[in-house]
């Protein structure tokens, strides 16, 4: 079961990270596999920087695709070189969401 999580409000970090951890635990317990993606757009793109308190490396290490919206990066003056290692930059977050939903991904937004 492929699932995309979406964050576009910085205040939602604790919730989205908890949602992903709970989802992974439940999927593993149920013996289900699939791709997990976290799409970051809007203000939270600044939290994807290496200087952020939000550590995305455990997600990357667990095989979660962490996608960051380039349009939001431009709007919030975030350079790709400033991102944490292992993150993927996508041209437009809204397109990424639509594409993944078209591919059959479940959509979760806390």
C-alpha cells in the first residue's frame, strides 16, 4: 500500500512525524509493504534545511521518500544545497500530490 503524507504547516511537524511512525508500525505488524513519501511544501520547507531542529534523516534511513517543493523553496529562499541529505526536490508540490494520487497512493494530511 503506497501512501503520501503532506505537510504545509510548520506547527504540524510533531503530528506528521508521529503519523508516519504509527503508520510504519501498523503496516509492519500487518505484514503490508509499500512506498511511503512525505511531501513538504509551503513554510515547512525551511525545516528541511540542515540547520533545522527537525531531523528528517531517520525517515530517509527508513526508506521514506522525503520530497520538497521547489516552488516553495524559491518562495522561502531555501537553496537546494542547504537541504538535509537524501531529500528529493520536486518541481511543484501540488503536481506531486496529484501524480501520486493518480498512481493510487493514499493521501494523509494531518
